[in-house]
C-alpha cells in the first residue's frame, strides 16, 4: 500500500498560482503513475492531470495550459503547478497512485484505476 500526503493548498485570489505536492511512501515511487483529481461542491470527482511512471503526462482538456504536472523520483514526490486560478478551480485536490507500466491513456484518466489516495488538500480561489 502507498501512503500519499498532499500539501500546498490554500486560499488564493483569482489569477494567482499554487503548487500542490504529493509525497509518497511505501512503494518504489519510480514505478507509480501519479494522478491528480479534484472534488468541487455539488460536482462529481473530476480528473485533473496525471504523470506516468515514464513521465508521460495527460491533462483534462479544460485545464491544459494552466496546470502542469511533474514528478521528482529522488524526492518521491509529485507536483501540480496551477496558474491563472479561477473560482471554478475551487475544490479539494487529491493525488492518487497506480503501480504498473501497462496502463493505457484512457485508464490513467479514470479514477478507478488508482488504488491509493491521499487525504486531499483544499484549494479556494476567491473572485
């Protein structure tokens, strides 16, 4: 089992930036695909971005260009850089992991693929 701890959330004004971190332990980090998802009030969980074990990246189309996902295998940490934040980005942001090298793009965009989840970090964007 992988333990995931997110940090970096907070309150930011519209147009601002935040960088979320997800520290992982319990498995070999370089074998993990790391996904980011968010849950906004009165909405379903939404895929945000993912970075594969091989550093391939995928983004939700609506967020491409504003959000950047990255990883540092030496630090066992994944990151989500969020720029030009808008009130609609207000949500709890979760990181999740899935171990394995065989997942397709479509699988990595699906939250059901991920076996371990962090507790989430809240992001609030004020207008």
